[in-house]
C-alpha cells in the first residue's frame, strides 16, 4: 500500500517521487499545497510561462467527464502531458469515488490529475490505488523551525540560524504562508552577507504586535479578562491574523502545559518536583522563571492539564472546524486561561 509522503520530504527531493497518473495533495496547509503543486507542475515540463498545459476545476462544480476530457486533450503549443488540478476536491472525490478508482487502475490518458483535498482517509481503496499522495498538514513546531531555515535559503536566498528561526515562529505563529511573507520582508532588508539577525526580526516582524500578544496573555493569566480582551481587540483592529495571535501565545501556554504534566507525572510516581524545576525543564528561561511560577500557580493544575486540549481545539476551530468567528474562538481560550474557577 502506498504511503503518503510528508510535504517537506517531497519538496526537499521532488525527483525522488515521480508524478503518477493521479496525484493527491491533502492537508490543512494551503502554502505547502501550492508549493507541492508547483513542483509537480515543473516535474512534468511546465515552467512559469507554460500555462497552456494546465487546467483547473473547482471541486464542487467539476464534472468528471469534463475533467477526463481535459486530461486527454493534446496541448497545442508544447508540453508532452496535460496537468489538470481539481481544487477543493473533497466533494468531487465523494461523488466520483468508484469512477476514480477505475481510472487510477487503467488511466485513459498520459495526463496527470491532481486532486487537492483536505482529508485523505487511509482506509479507502482509492487511497491504496493512488501512486503519489503528499501530506500537507501542518508540521510539529520542532520540524517547522528546521524547515524554515532551509526554506529561507531555498526560497529567499538568506541564511537563518536555528535560534532565529525559533524566534520567528514564536512571534508569527505556525502559519507557513505568514512565515513566508515575513521571510520575504526580512530578505529584502538583509545586508551583503544575506543573514537574518535576531535584531532584524525584532525590528521588522511586528514587534509591537508580539509585545501586545504577550501582554494580553500576561493579563489573562493574572485574571484581568477585561484588559486581555482590550488587547485582543487592539490586535484584531490592527489587522493581525487570528492564527498568528494564537501562535504567539501558544508557545508560552504549551510550556505551562508541559510543566503541569511534569508535576503530575512526578506525583503519580511518588516523587516531588518544584514548580520552578518543572518550568525550567519545560523551556522557561531563567529571567522569567519567577513570573512564570506565579502565573502557573494562578492557572492551577486542573486548567494547566487541559491546556493542550484547549490549544488544539482553538487551532482546529480557526482552521475551519468550527462555525464560530475567529474572535470568539480566541475570546473563549482567553476566558478559559483567565477563569478563576476550576473547569
């Protein structure tokens, strides 16, 4: 059974994964999807000016006969293969699953069909039949920082040290499209040595917004919901992306969650660990250790133990899993963190 290829692996060595008659690009990260589709396009002979061999359909309105007919059409001005992309194709796949299974087994053209979907369940016959599926879901934070360093060189011709990459992720959040935009801004201001410095990140990447987000979290952890909401309002009115706001506060909240788990795990084994030591092991820096200890005591073990779940829910809701407006998703998270009662 073919195994889905992580997008980072595919983008690092696309030649290792040749295109197939049907390729699937799935996941939640639109930036990664765009990059993967562009590499697939290049792999079958299409440069930036070769739009004549590429066709795109909207999944909700696409008709299978039209898609297959386009795959069989010979390009007039070059290109040995047609490339057809069905965008947002989840509904298209559901409607035509059995026909797609038949087509994958016996392709009727030399063209390449790309299905761009959000989900790609591994327990289906179509999953097992498709030769190339690329997983474009958001990567874990540790791998995201590593990728950012390589992408800075590959996509923007600048050097980005691991510590600076981590700093950029903490300020901007885990949204790859936003990170790429900020990298472009930093690259345009880089000096002759083409190195992005911590100072340039502080100066150019929304420094006041990052400070405001951290002040908002401090207010929430101190129980001052009114001040936290005012700061959230200021960020949103300034045009800050809700996902970026979540990313800026998530790093600190994940450390509180990790420290809470360390304390609870120690107690379950009959051992004791101080809050400061737990926070230190969770990655809290020495100069903010005392403040973090006060905040964790106010947060309490019950809410601290639920932070991972709350952060995951907020992230999914902001990416479309909920009909709640992004503002309400963030307000709910702030209220939970700031609540004085145990939930």
